[in-house]
């Protein structure tokens, strides 16, 4: 590459003063030209380097797209593989395994799940744990039902104990299935959870623990950041009542699922307080408390119902009471508040209102043998157990205002029809009507 501007030649020996000054000016002009040229060349070099980087990236994308590994969800697969495993893998799997390795040999994955069912020694588990680049891990699932789950939990507890700093700074989701394990497994879980920073988890799912108290000690330090809270299926020894420590204040809550093994009571004041503490109720999609029996006086329960009505974007609401002390009119109005949710079943002690039809309910063709039989009145009759409330659907339908009848007929019923068409297309298109025996009502179905 040549420089565009030409420099002038300067004599080496000059006697005349004016000639000297002239040549000095020429030299300075030449230096200025060279500096401008160098600046232009530096800019050209920078542009060429950027262009080269883009070409390398494009070439890598093309290469990966032509390779099967480019189509694999790398971040969702955890290669718990030994050297023997790698030798026995196909070329594609081997390439994938190498792609998940950093320059230091660490396994680069965002999601950790329990290895498949196989015997894993504590030494193998420690080797697995030591090989993972933990600062990038976002979710962990430990399943104690698998033989490798307990060993992995122990190795993880040893890892966080030996570390002087927090190694799980990016962890946001934690799922632990305890499978009725106790003793060392439970101790290792407590050790692991204690190593986490306060309020760093956004989702937590705990199941199979022997005590609600044990579970509460796990999520106690994470309540302020939790968005999805799921606790289910205690094996035995569950407490008969939920105390404040068992259900913490969760201001960022988006989903609440509390499904214990047997019916456990909760004071209505406690549940009301916890729901009122949610800062953005419009973001909550699920309140699922099928075996948590709400107890308290009628005034407090009405306050709870008013609070629940403020969660106007729910996709699922399942709650139960020792007794629901609302009038028929109040129950009808409560159901109409969630008119955007087509599946509903309300009695004198439980409420189920949700987007999808429950799998344990009679199927839609069992309730209505034809889609054209789904009317505002028929849906009204099926969705509220008026018999348990000491009245009849026809009597209560006549008490509705014209606006209410229109809501049931033009909004709620058509959504039930949509569910019917979605779940039983063959039934709808068939010319023969399906007749089923036995009860066709969902009113007797309890939670």
C-alpha cells in the first residue's frame, strides 16, 4: 500500500539560511502528511480487524449449523460423562461433550439435573461436582429417588463447605425431591442451602420431605425474592396447622402451590396477610391450595375473598374451607369475577376456577353430550353446587340481572364450548350422540 500524498526530497547540506528555513518547512509538511497517512491506515486496520472478526463468527455459525450439534439445546443438557463414556460415544456426542468444556476443562452448563439411575460413588460424585463451572449454573434439580441423587447432594454440600466464597451466584431455580430421605441427606441439603446468598432464588420446588418444618428452614432465607413457590406431597408426620413460619411473606410472588399430603388447616388471617403482601397482584397466575383448609370466622373469610378478587389475572384458583360462609349471591358474584376462566366447580367448602378442565372431573362429553347443549343456564347449573347451598340453579338463575345472564350466556358458556371442541373434536363431528350412564354433573366432585 502506497501513501497518497507525495513528500518532497530535501538536500542534505545547505548553506543559505533561507534555503534552510524553506527545507525545514518542507520537512514539517512531510511529517504532517505522514501522520495523517498513519491515522488513516490505523482506521483502515481497525475496520479490517472488525470485518475479519465478523467473517470468523459467520463462518463458525455456518459450520455449526451444518453440524448436528448446532441443533442441540446445549444449555439444557448436562454431560455427566466419564472418560470411558466419551470413548463409547458417537462422533456427534463427543463433539457436543467437548463443546461443553471451557479452556480450563470445566463443564459449561446452565442447568444441573440428577444423573440417570445408576450407582454413583461419592468419589465419582465429587469428581462430577468439581468439574462443573458453578458460577454460570442457573438451576439445580436433585432427585433423591435416584441412587446418584444422594451422592450428588453430599458432594455438593462438601463443595460449598470447602469454598471460601459463594460459588452459586447465578442460581435462580432450585428443585429438590427428597423421597422421604432423612439423616445425612437432609443435613447435606441444609448445608447446601445455607451457602446461598439471601434472596437469590426466584423459583423453588420442594417435595417428598417428612416435615413442613424441614421445608420451611430451606426456603426461609429466600422468601423476598421468590416468584414461584411450590411445596407438595409430604410423606408423613406433617403438622396439622400451617403457622406463619411455614408460609413466609413473598412480595414478588407469581405462583403459589401448597399441596400437602393430607388436609392441613391454615388460619384465614394468615393466608389473607400473605396474599395482601404480594406487591404486584396482576402478575400472579396461580393460587393452588387443594389440601390447605382455611379456617376462621365469616367476616375474615369475606375479607380473604375480597383479597383474592384483586388477583384478576389468575389462570388457576383452588382453595378449600372448613365451611364457606358466603351467601349464594356472593358465591355467584365471586365466580363471575373470574369469568375469563371457563372451568369451574364451587360448593359450600371449596372453589376451583381455572383455565383448563380438571383431569379428575367427568369429561366434557359426559357432562354435555353435544356442544349445542352448553348454554348459560346449563353452565350455571353445573359450575355451582346449588344443592349443597340449599337451593336450586333454576331458582337462582331467575334472580340474576339481565347483565349477569348475558355474562353467563355470551362469555362463560362460549368458553366452555371452546374447551369442549378442543378436547373432544371427534365427539363434536360425529353424527351420533354419545349417551353416558351415571352422574353427568361435576357438582359432586371434591378437591
